[in-house]
C-alpha cells in the first residue's frame, strides 16, 4: 500500500481485500483502521472526508486480513448481540447465527424469572463465552454456569465471563456438573457439530478455528450434539428448557431422535437469520430417567 491519506488507504485496502475474496472488504478495511485509531467505524468514515493520515501498522494489518486471518483475531474482539468479546487464536469466533440460539435461551430464562424463580442456566461448550455472557447481561439475577473443555478457549472465556460473575468450569460437556443434576431451568449449547468429512468453505474457519470446536465426532458429526442432549436431560428440572445449535442438514435427524425419547416433549426446530434450520429445542418431561 502506498496511500498517504486515510481515504485513499481505505479504498486501496478494500480493493486488496476484495481481490483476496474477503466477503465484506470495505467494512473490514474500515474496521481495521478503527481498531488502530481507537475510534468507531462511523468516526473512521467521517475522518475519510478529511486529510487524516494512514494509521501506523495499517498496511500490515490489511495484508494479514488479505491472507484470510480472521478479522476478529486482528482486532482482538468479536461483536455478539450487545457485547464485544475478547477472542483470538485457539477459540471459536462466535457467529451471528448463534445470536438466535442465545435469544431462545434468554427468553426461556426470562420466562422462568417471571414465575419468581431465580433462573439457573448453563452453557455447555461455551467457547469464548458468548452465549453465557449474553445470558448474564440480559437476564437480571440469573445464575449462569458455563462449561468448556479446551484450555485455550477456557482462557478466553475466563476473560469474558469472570467480570460478569459466571461460574466457569473446565470440564467435558458429556460429564459436567453431576452435583447439579435436575436443578437447571435452561440448558443451552452450541457444541461442535461439523461432520468429519465436511471441511468449512471459508479459510477463516478451515485454517483458524480450532478443530476441537468444529468437528462433532462421527461421520454425521452428531456424537457431541447428542451427548449435549443427554447431559441436558440429566441437568434439567422437570419442564426445563433445552436448546442447541446444529448444522442445517442435521435438523431433521436431531428432532426425530429427541422426539423418540420419553425425557423430551415439545421438540421444535428454529431457523437462523438466513431462514435455515439452525437450532432444536425441547422441554424436559416430569420423569427423570
């Protein structure tokens, strides 16, 4: 990059990123500049109408983004609902699709609170802590727990969740919290669910998201999602609510499997922001088995 003004640099960066196949080149160019300047993206756009200079380090950041290093790894943060989460190498970057899953869990927790209960919720496989953090900040008085197995992801989750008072556990979602069996109002999970032979198309995911956060186990990727469902059945109170994210191709299979089990009722499939079947919910029956 040879531009000396911010406006010219933004145009040049957007062209470089577009040529590298980055889906939102102009936006990413502005966000990288905003990160270096410590300003909002809106302020950067305003500065582009002046003779503002190029911030130091900008060409280097643009080159890294052009190499498809995730934008969030370069800025150190990821936006999720109303939060800016700390993220970086070793943790799955939260996706917009998961915001609808968080909303379902938030709605269920709020419904429990209306009945006078202090909602007790847990996020199985919390990763960066995105869902747990949203629950802790959007459901007043909720007792929020989060479970994560990866030590690297756990370190990021700790930075995001400790300030919010979330009870963070280093553990396996398959066996977590046995001392809390039958006590939760809501269990939510975005477990690894990618089938073993389905490599993500985006270089950001394929090359930078940890495999431990992507692949669900087994040819169909359902080993960990079904384990999360079993743990949810163990942890929930009667009439407790479970919701889990999954791949769109898994929706029918998961709904059928949960519907066939006597521990679940009211099984429902939910679509994401793009209208794809992205999550399944169910309500715990009265009998614990």
